């Protein structure tokens, strides 16, 4: 019943209808409350199918729920879930969980980023390439940091995706080398330093023994080469060397020679082998190295100042490469050097006055460079020097008289420079001198009297010192040829055209029997032969003014 209406509403049963006659049961006011009361169905009084609402007594429980009778609508839609209290509670809880998880993740990521940023800010700009991620158990044995402490050469930009030769050598020692060396292995530094050279110079492209061919059969790592027999002068097949980076001991690698007692590398010789790259300073870790011959290759870049840290080096041959920059001042600290050859490179600058520290030098080859300035007087302190090559440079100034103190000097080639002045007055002190090339300079003046004391001189070339077209100007050698030239019995060639000699040619030329054949070209027109001599090549050409050819 709807308590707001005076008339009740009866539920239809069995298709019956509600009669208004039974709707008013009390005849007064509102109907009493109904809670699922009993009903009687009228069947005998003509109201078939109707039910009678019967009043029930109210329950004492005031909080009991008393539903109102509602009319049934078969077409009504089910109520929305949004109005379901349980659904709404569940939805709120789910939203709270999602929000909590999202906030937690955001806070965690922010802390990680903050931590990473702090780490980056606290780290100095790295001097070493980032190390490779651990790939094996050996990578956690402390070998990598041990070798990284040996790095000397710059490691490149941090943005580079390529590993440095030093890091490649380290990774090879740890993860690829069959020898499986440890930090305590006596040859780990030596083997690693040689591996750095291999990776720095593209060993896979070397002419000889740089990398074992993939088609090589068997387990042998021997490479077949041809080596020069110093006795016969002929090349012979040699299969005594191993390929570089092979499992064999590094002392067996091509070009490597070790001390038989200590197994320390004492000689490294890779001449004309297509080594292409920069000179790795890590080679200085070969502390027992005595001979380093890397000439006639494709080295570029500058010589590292650390090159002075070869404490026992006797020979350094780097000529015939593409080295640039200046000669490092530290190089002059190699006071045990006996041979220094840097010619045929693009080195520039001047020769340091520290040159005098190389007191054990026997050979100094600084030819075909871009050097300028003067030859320092300290060169006179190299008292054991026997070979001096300074030609094809831009030297200026005069020849220092101190050079006459090199009493063991046998060869001096100093042509095609801008050197001016005269020959040193005491040039005759060089009693062992056999070859003297002074052509195409700007020298002038007469030959000093002591010049004719060079009794062992075989070849004298002094042509084209006369230059009146370009500064510094020079009239070339002048004066007369003294009769004392007859004392130079070993003379084979005397070439001095394009100078300003004058006077009579002394008859003593006829006693120089080693000359074999001689001819004189005067102004390009006349050729005369000396009688009774066996002159091979004697030429006084144009711009000389000699007479008495009888």
C-alpha cells in the first residue's frame, strides 16, 4: 500500500483486476501499514481472482524496513551500476590504487634521474674510453684496471663509438688471447704494448704477418716471409716467425726479437710493412728495447713526448713516414742513442741546442724535413758522429766552426739549403771525411787552405752555389784551385759548376789517378781532357773562369 493514498492498491493475481469496492477497507482515513500480510482469494462471491488485503500487526522493531508496494513494469530497464553502492565503493578503491602506483613510479624515476645526474656532475671528464661491459669471468679479475693504468696516448672523444687501440688491446688480452694472461704474468705488459701497436696501425692490412689469413689450414701460426741475408745480399725464405696476435709467444711474432735469457723485447723491426696510424706512446713500456725500426711506413701525427722513456734505446729509425709537428725536446734525453733517423717526414721547427746531450750518436739523419734556423754549435759535442745528413731543409745562417771537431765524421750531406757564408776555416780537421755534398746552397768565398788536407775525401759536390736571382744572394765559391789538391789522392769526383772559380787549373790534377776521366765544360762550349790521368768525372762548368788546360 501507498500510505499517501486513502485507497489501497491490490496486486493482480492470476490475471485478475483490482476492484475499487475492496480498495476502501476501513472506510476511514489511511490504511494501516502492511508488511507482507496474508491474503484471501474471493471465489464464491462473484469476485473471482481478487485478493483481499489483510491487516497485520505492526512489528515492535521501529527500524524494520517497510517497503511500499510498487506497480510492476515489465518494460522497465534494470537500474544503472552507477547507483549501486558496492560498485561505487569498488571503483573508488580501484582509482586510489591506480593513483598510488602512478605516484610511486613517478617518485622512483625522479629519484633515479636525480641520482644519475649527481653521479655525472661528480665525475670528471673521462681521460679513458669507457670500458667494455664484462663479458667473462676474467673481466672481473682486475686485469682491465691494471692495464688501463698503463694508457698514455689520448683516448679520443667520448662521443666516438670506436674503441681506442689501447682499449682494444686490453679487451683482446682479457677475452680473446689464448694465452689467458693474468695481472701477475711476467709478459702481460709486453704483450699488451705490442697489441696496442698492432691495433693502432691496422695490423690486418700489414704487408707481412699482420694477421693470419682466414683460409690458413691446420693449427700452425707461422708466416712465410723473405728476409735479407746480410752476408750474401740476397732475400731468402723464412718461416721462423709467427703472425701477430697469434697464440704463440709474442717473441715469435714477425719482427720481434727478445733477449734469450729474460724474454724481454730488445728489438722491434717492421720496415716497409704498411703500418698505418699514429705512433703509440705505449711502446715505451718495452723498457728493454734497444732497436726500434719502423721506417718506410705510413705513420702520421706527432711524435709523443713520452718517446724519451726508452731508457735503453740505441737506435731509432722513423724515416720515410708522414710524421708532423716538431722534434720533441724530450727526445734529446735519449742519451744512449747511437742512431737517430727522422728524415723524409713533415717535421718542422728548429734543431734544439739540447742536441749536444746525444753524445753517443754515430748517425744523425735529419734530411728532407721542413727544418729551419741555424745548425746549433752544440753539434760539435757529438764527438762519435760519423754520418750527418742535413740536406733538403730550409736552414739559414752559416756553418758552425764547431762542426770541425767531429773527427770521426765520414759523411756529411748538406745540400739544397739556404746556408750562407764560407766553409769553416778548420774543415781540414775532418781527417776521416769521405763524402762532402754542399751543392745548391748559398755558400761563397774561396776553399780554405785546410780543405786540401782532406786526404780521404772521395766525393766533393759543390755545384750551383752561385745564385744571383733569389735571396740570399751568393756569388758561389771563388778564388783559385790550389796546387795542394794533388794531396787528395782518394778523390773520385770533384763537381763544382756554377760557382766563380778563376785562375789556372793546377797540373796536379793529373796525379789524381782515381778520377778515371775528366772533362771541362766552359760556358757549355769547350771540353778538354788532361793528359796522363785516369779521370772518371771532373767538371768545372759555366760561370767558372779557369785556364791552362795543357
